[in-house]
C-alpha cells in the first residue's frame, strides 16, 4: 500500500485582518514556499485530507457562516475552484483512510458541537452526512495511522478532552477511547514513519507544545515534552513519504513558524516562518 506522499500543502485560515484562501506548498525536504494566490472561498476552521493515493481536498469551514464547500488539490499541488458542499456546513477536520480515501468529521455549527462524518471517495467526491459516533466536539484534529486507518482526537466538548475515535480501513468511526495525554483543544496531527501518527501542540487553558505519538495499532502514547513554541490553532501534514510538519497557529498572535517531525516522530525546534502568519488553516499531503 501507499505509505505516504512526498509533498504537502497548508491552506486557508485567518491572517491579521481577514479570512484567507491562499496556500503554501511544502517540498519533499520540508521547505515551505511563499504564498500562492487564493483559489476558492476564503475561510478558516476547515479540514483537509488526502484521497486517490496522491491528491488532497480542503473542505468545510467558516466564511462568516458555516459552509460545506470543498476544493480539490491535484497531485501537482494545484488547488481547484469551489465544489458545492455536500453535508452539513460546519467547522470540521479530516484524515485519510483505506490508502486512497478520506473522511471529514466532527466540528461546530450554529452554536452546536457535532460528531457527524462525511466520507471522501478515491475520486474526491464527498458523501452525505453519516450519523456521528463518539463525543460531539470541535477544535479537535485527526491523522492517519497503520497505513490505511485514521484517528480523531482531543477537542472541546464543553471542556478540553483527550478522547480519541479510531477510523477503520472501511471508514467506520469507533466509539470513544479514553483519552491518553493532556486534554486540550486546537492541536494538530499528521502521519509519520509510513504507518504512525502524532498529535501536537494545542490549548489546555494555556498554550502547549506537548505531543503524543500514535502507534501503527492506533494506540496513543503519554505526553512527550514539548519542543518548539507553544501554540494552538495550527495545522500539520506529512511530507517526504515518512516525515511530518506542524505549521502556523496562534501564540497570542498569528504565527507562521514550522516544526519538522522526523521519520521517528521527533519534533524539531522552530523554523522561521515562510508565508503570511495566520491561524486556523488546514493541511494535507499530495504527490
């Protein structure tokens, strides 16, 4: 099976003055490029995931109201114009599963937390709402693990939580797994090592850089002491087949710094940001 993509993309979010739609590509050596002009509706608090082995999709988010629009990403990192939304408009997060499909799940709409999901086919077509399983929450995150499965974790269910929900290689979301690690919201997550994942950063009531590794069986480990500037509302994706990158976020102000993740899941110190500082973007890998 495909174990990882070679490049990544950060997109959308909110800069110092407005919601944005521009993107930043990540090379196969983890170098972030300058801003690419926006295609698609500017928004924040959206999700992103891989599909079709080598492509990506941004979906859902907040434009001033909640939306379900999506934007496909080609295997060259080119973002397409808006596709009319399918499913309930909301904030959401996404991850891949089944080696070539994706899932958007959970989030917030009209003052309500939700746990519904929407599957993404290997052609990038988003399905209608699937009844939620697990604790409704928002400001959570998700990543793939085990080559063909996914995991949703952490978030705000009225208070910070560390609960997780595994996603099978058929896109079925499991009931809650008791949280391991510091309960927090607005972290980010990505795959690394070909078959593992990592949750990192977030807000516990104060900003943190703590991380939690996810094994190839979907088991979340206890906290690893934070490396890099503590922040929340960031994004992460894999690159270079088996490595990852955390980027952007909120430190008390908008940030563009990044932190690379090795193929062993070790988070690096801050790399000076490239691209416009912003929070609440999304990211996925491609190619």
